[in-house]
């Protein structure tokens, strides 16, 4: 068990073996991260902001270690910020965004989004509800590899949908007869047809007999009640 694990199990109002018990909240964004450090009474000890850069994350880790943080609360469970915290040996807890939204009215009557206030909220919820939360663990290389594959697949699916929509929009303008000709616009037979007959001028060469011959040569066997 690490010193941070020991500190995170301590009862609020006591002192950790290495010094005063302190908690931190990180309200992350794509450019800057608001951070708040509090003590065991809930008083804010330090507030600061770091840039979303390698230098900024290094500064974040240095300042948190300087305060001997028992745990860090954040709204997401992955990404460069979380990885930097875990690599530095800090104990990280995830408090879901929907929970933060629901808890804002507990800390402010306005209830609107405020980075500095949310950073404090995250730290204070960790201080009061530590035993309800489970710390993140460092992913194994296999888990990291699987996560990368899942993200890559999601990116490929998104790109495929975008290209499909772009192709459909283009064909509706330039070659509308090809849209709906086959079951899937991005299917193998449809793409083969567009390769062989890329414009209406090429498609005008087709007759019923020629289309039937081309479908047979392309090994198109899908049951269809429509004639060539």
C-alpha cells in the first residue's frame, strides 16, 4: 500500500503520517485545467490553473506532490491529465459529470458552470464521500492496447459515415440514378457500379440486357424483384 492509499483511508479531521491531510479537485478542459487544494476541514489551501501542455501537466503534478495530496478528483477516467496523475503515483477518483451538475446547487444558488467552483466541488466531495468512491487503477498494456483499438474503430466508423454522406450528396447532384440502385450505397456492388459507370454519360450505354450481363459478371446474386 502506498502512502497516498494510507492517507486516502484516513478519517477527516486527522493528520496523515506524512503531514496534513489534503485533497484536490481538477476541473479539466481542452486548454486549461482549474485546480483547487483543500484541507481536512474543507478550507481552500491553494487554487491555480495549468495549461493543457506537457509543461503544464508537469507543473500540476509538482504542485500536488508539494501539498502531499491524499487523492485527486476529476470528472473523467482517461486522457492525458488522468494518465499524468496516475504516472506520478497520485490516487485518482472519478466523479461523473452528471453528479457534479447535480451537486452544484449544494455549493451555489446559481448552479451554473464555473471552473474554479467546480474544482473546489470535486475536492470537497472527495473529502466528504471518499468511502463511496473507488480509486482508478493503472491500466495494463493489454487494456491500453484494447482501448486504442476501440477508439480507432470508432474513428473509422465515424469517417466512413461522413464519406458515405458526402458521396450520397454528390451523387444526388451529379449522378442521381445511382442512388438507391442497390441496397447499400457503400456496398461492394454499388462501388463496383460507380467505378464502371462513374457518370450518367457512362450509364447511358446500359440497356436492360447489358445491365443484366454486367450484374452476372459482377457475381451479383442478391434476390431482387426488380428486373435489370
